[in-house]
C-alpha cells in the first residue's frame, strides 16, 4: 500500500523522489551515527526530567532535583556535542527546542510544586504555571532572536532576560534552603511561591544578563582557575545544598551589576559618535 506521506528526512532536505512528485518506493536514507548521538542525548535528558517528576511525587526529592539538574546538564551539552562532531540537523534542533520546555520548565515547576508550592493551594499552582509559561515564552524569544539578523556588536555578549537553563537552577532555591529545616513553616511556602513568580518574571524581562561567551581568561591565571574549579567541585560534593544556595544567591546579586555594565556601554556608545561631530 502506497504511503500518502513523503519520506521523512531528519536533515530537513527533500529527497529526489519528493522533488519529482514521486514518493513511491522511496526508502529512508541511512542516518550517520554522528547525527544520532545528539538526539540520543536529548532523549536521555527528557527521560531524566520526567523521571525527576515521578520521584518528586514519590517523595524522593533529593533524587528528583538531581535528575532534573542532570536533565538540564544533558540538554545543555547536546547542541555543543552536535556542533563538535558535525552532527547538527534540523530535526535535532526542533527536538532540542521542544525538550527545553520539559527540562527547564515543566520538570522544575512540578518538582517544586510537589515539594512546597502545594501548601499554598491555588496560589502555589498559579506560580508553577506562571513559571512554565514564562519559560516557554523565554525559549520562543530566544529561537526568534536566533533566526533573525545576527548581532555582531558587543550586545551579543548579553542575554535578554535570565536564560531558561539558569532559570531552572534559580527556581530550586526554596528546595536548597529547605534542606536546612526551613520548609516546615507556612511562611516558607509563601516565600517560595513569591520567589517562583520572581524567577518567572526575570526570564521574560528585558534585563540584560552578561553571558560570558566571549570572555577570554588570562593565560597566567589558567592554573589558578583549574585549582579553583577542583576546590569548588569538592565543596559541592561535600556540601551540595549549601554551595548550590550560595551559587544562586551570588547569581541573583550579579544581575544588577550586569544590567549596570550594559547601560554604561550603551551610554558610551551613544556619546562616542556625538563627540566626533564638528
């Protein structure tokens, strides 16, 4: 029986049979392993995120948060691996974009709701919904900006709003703090609800956030940086919730300085052309 659909091409290219209007008997092309590997990582990331949701509703919150953070990590490296091994495809790009909303939006929101937001009833659920929708809007804006004209100025060093992966890390602060016995009060649940709404706002805001993508580390400090990373990893392994809490608080404190640096460069850019006029 002839299929009414054209052959599926993970690269997004139409086959010769589709171009000629004759798809009968056409076979799928063989897909190189290098193009499958990034997609497999994306699938594993989604599985980790969904598993984190299940663990949360089973009351195993530490494993749940660990699985969601693992999902965010895998989702963050799949694109880089694809570029490294030249395995980028249109199918992979679309799949990665859809996986982001699960790993950075749905999974963190539901895990946090199961942990503390449910205590505030409707308001907690609304905060979780607001976070998921804000994450979706943030990802959609990021995709649109990538499709548009590439900015080659210094502005490319800044995100518009807090990026979704970082938002997933920030929104878990109530859980980190809850490991110190703070989650037993109703006031903490109210704080968590308000804080979740704040993170949602930061993601959809126009706040300029320095990305650090173009930063070049001085060669003479390379050894110190490596040793610092080793010390940091050891501290995280020894005191994970304390270190993660400090990292979130440090990032939140960094945001005003990032916006201030952006505004300074923007003012300097406006003044420089004007000063050159006769």
